[in-house]
């Protein structure tokens, strides 16, 4: 338990006191859960600059859109979909894993489980979904980028 207590102590010391509720750069970022991906650092910002929405693969899912609805309510008007090279989600066998988990647990998974095989194709799909959804008031400023984990380079695929 000492590890958990240390994390709690660190969290209290680094609390977000003084940070704005609405991000300073009025930008929401959808990014992967991969610990190598730190959107604030990659995009040249600091805590409080962006709303960061994380999920496996940085995929544009219904839940990501729900979070973007809240984000835009709180002042964002630009979206960056950030995917990355060497993404473990590309190797995730969604259909067979969903079946395995349902069999092992006896529980039905009610949400979609996604996978993809081509990074740029999936990035373009996600940006297209965001640009065409009627659920968001700001869909004209959606950008798709790929971060290369080996070189540290960020490439705009869809601007």
C-alpha cells in the first residue's frame, strides 16, 4: 500500500490549484492511453492548455464524441486526433478478445470493442467522423496527426 499512499501524496502536492477549467488553447485532444504519449509535451503546452481525451488507440468512438460534447460546452473549438506509431491497439484482436472475455466472465460486453490495422486509414476515418457529426458545434477545425515514438516527430496527416 505504500505505493498508493505515495501516489496520493504526490497528487495532493501537484493539485491543479490555479488551473483553468476551460483549456487555455481552446483545444481538445483525442490520444491513446500509451504512457509514451504526453499530448501537452508533444504539442508544446503545459497543464491547463488542453482537454485530453484518452482511449486505447486514440480512436474516435461514441464515448470520445460524448467527451468532446462536454469539452466544447466548456469552451474548446478545435480538435486534434493524435495517433502514434508502434501502437499496441493495432495488434489487439477485438472480436476474439470480446468473445473470450464474455465467455470467461459470463457477462455481455454492451459497448463496441474496436481494432484497426492501418494507422493513417484509421486516423482519416476518425477525423471524417468528427467533421460530419451533428453533435458538435465546432467541426471545421479538426486535425489528424501521427506522433512517431522513435523520432519524436509529429506529422500532420489531415489539417
